C-alpha cells in the first residue's frame, strides 16, 4: 500500500510522520523549505502535559529536558498587587493530586530540530526538502501530489494530510473555506537574558505602572533555560508599527518596574525600598510582533485528504496555544490512519477525526470569543454590574488559557464521539474519568514486568488497564496466571485490533477489578466492571468505527462544525477565506538595528 503523504515539515507534520512510523505506516514528508531552521529565541512553544508526553514518546524527551523549562509557579499581578500565585506540581504528580503540572516552554526551533533528527532515524519516513506542492488529485485508490523544485515529481499516497500552515496550499487546492477573525490580538515579543525577581516563575502583569504615567495594558514574562525570558506585551488594537525605540522603552520600563516593586508575601507591594527605577542589566536576543488570528476551516476531511494544525485552525488569544491543538490533531489522526492503512477503515472512523478535533477547536474558539469582551474594551465595568470581585474573576478567566485549565486551556474531551460504544455495551462501571476524557497518568505494570506511566504506552493500539490492588507485591510469574488475568488475556487476544494489557494498583474512582479501555490517544472509551469479553469486543469495534470499511456517500461538509462566531469577520479574500498579512511591526535585532517583519507563531 502507498505511504501517507504529509505536506509541511513543521512540528505538527513531523509529529504526524513520526507517530505513523511508530505504528508501522510509511510516510513521505514534503517540505518546501531547505530544511534549515533559523534560531529565533522569541518564537517559543508552550506544551501542556499531554502534548509534551506525546512529543516525548516520539523520541524528544532529552530535548524537552535540555532545551525546555518547567515553571515552578505562575503569578498574576494587577497594578502593584499580587492577586494570585499558583505553585505547579512536580513533573509527574500523584494521580490523586488536583494540582496543575507545569507546561514545558522551549524555543520552537529546538523542538523542530529534535523532531527532524528523530525522523531521520526512522526507516519508514522520508523527508523531501525543496518540494513545493502544486497539484493534487484523488481517486478511489489514493492521492497523487505534484511538487515543484529540485525534487519536483509526482508522488503517490494512500492518504494526504496538509500540515502546511495558515496559508495552506492543500487547503486552497481542495477549495476549503477558512473563515474567521483577523488580528484578534497583537503582541510585541522579546527574548532577553536577564535576572527577574521571580526565578523560575512565570508572570502575567496587568496594568503595570509606567514612569511617564498611564498603563501599558498587559505584559507576560515566561522563563526559558540559561536565564532567558520571553516577554509579551499586549498591543492596542490597530495596525500601528512598533518602532525599535518603542519596543526598547517597553523592555526598560518593565524591567525597571519589576526591579523596583518586589512583592511581599500576602500580595502587598514592598514599601520604602527606594524610589530608584534602575534598569537591571539585560542582553536582547530577539524580537518580533506576533499577530493572533482566529480561523476555522469549514471541513477537515475531503475524501482521502485531511487538514491539521494551522492549515485547519488558527487560535491563540488569551493564552491559548495553537501548537498544542495542532499536536492533538496529529495524535488523533495518526492512529486512525494507522488502522486504515493496516486494516482498512470505515467512513465513521475517518470522519471521526473532524467530528472530534474540529468540534474541540470550535469550542475553544467559542470560549475565547465569549471571554474577550469581558476582558478587553472596558469589560471590568460590565463585570462589576453583575459579579462582585470583578477583578479577581477576570484574573482567573484570563489565566485559564495560560495554565491549561477550563474551557480555554484544558485538554479536550470527546463525550459524543462517533467512536463511543452504545450505552448498553459500555459496561456501566464508574471511575473518576468520564468516557471520552483523557485518562489520568497513573503508574502501570506492563507485560514484561516494567513499571511505567500510562501515557508512556499510548500510540499504537488499545490499552486495557486492569485495576488490581496489591499486584506490586507479587512476582510477575504469579499474577499473570492468577485471578482475572488469564480470562482477560484471552479476551484481549480475541480483539479485532492490537491491544496491550496493563495493570495498575489504583485508579481515581475505580473499584478493584475494574477494566479501563483506553484509546491510542489516551482518551477513555469506557470502564467495565470485571472482565466482560463481549462488551470488550464491542468497545473495540466501536473504536474502529464499526469495523468493516464502508463506501463514502457524501463529503463530511461541516459536520461537528459548531458556529464559533468567526464568520462575522469581513477579512476574507476569495473562496478560501485567506487574508494575507502584511509586515506589521518593527523589531530590534541584538545589535540595535530595526528589522521589519511580522511573525505568526
């Protein structure tokens, strides 16, 4: 069978190809660039716990540890008062803990290089640079793609996935509209090496005072390794250029203000520590202007062609992370294409990618659209009329996206997935995770006796997790042949798709002898009370989309495409909804020379 064609060699396309290779599926990655990534310290990635674990499983754990940093806390300051300080849990928290785990913050070029290196080690993946897609044809047996460049030729694939960014050629060739809102937010960005009063802690500072009078609105500071910080200033609406002088003034004002106004415990600013507002030493490494757009492709699947990452959606206001969603696209689609490539796929399975992922991103965009009026444009005044403590409520809402919680930031769930088993086949056992939600990352014992985290085993087939208290005190030779294990092993062996048995001492809310069925992307299918072979097989059939491949009757259209309010924007240009961005900012290079550019990270 022909390989999967992946168009685009950014983090999403590379992760998709790596995940396919881990599932035994060959791929060709078409990269229109030379494969050389510029070092841009101001262009960074923030990966939540689930997406960082996904990247780690693909062979990049060392890079996450060496090039990334995990924050010790998040602090929110309003004017001169510390409103909230949230300490993050250890890297792998206890499964019963409700504390947040820090994201991983690293330069995006470091992530991309690590993914390219991992892909180069995969025999099933081929990366072809200097290949720009120009034509795309589909038939009942596969996809043909023509590229232009040094390696220009026709490529034949079983499926094709467009991971080629906001101006996706794949999306344009498929004629898929991309409506939405342009320039929802704009940020001036700088990466610099300095010392701040909160080493290892990230900061969101609202309405910091300026020496010349008047607030600057909002600024965040997020640490990176080696004493480097990324600073983001929210810019006022409009298309005004950010001059080098203005950006340097923002840097100096922010650093001087933080150095002069350290907070005491309890949230009160320290007094009497001297009126001086000296600027601490700093080394400017990189700058840019980051423009946030909100867009959502009308459909993410057209026959054998799919969209993922920025080609399918754009978001990023209020701390939401577009790369996080793109990596979730890749993880969701990879195992489904793996089933399709090895066993054939039903239309239900292939359509479920759009139903789940487009629905999740649409909900994220809708939440941001609802929150923006409350947080910008005098929203505090409106809040005070309906909600006591408006400033504190605003602060909590604003930090949700940054902290990976609530509608703006929490990992998505798929409770109404087309792949969910019927209620009568779901077993009926209740655990602390609802069906369709991501499972807790508990310690598990694998068949070879090794003890690992549950997330470490994701990616290939189903995981069947038996909750068996006391297993840890038994030798593997004994517990594998005792109790429910022989019956469970026989039931799993008879399943119509690859599956692995894992054993855990406990799982939140689960009774002893519960059996959890987990999808390859870490979402709970159901929990069974004991070993139920018929119900276990019904769950596997549901995850496969009904099993047998089916004939497509109609294009998916806008299935699961809830209206996010983005269609109100008038910035569309042509049938694909493209609004080409012009250079909208002036930055300063480390030597102090102005550099005009626009950055969409």
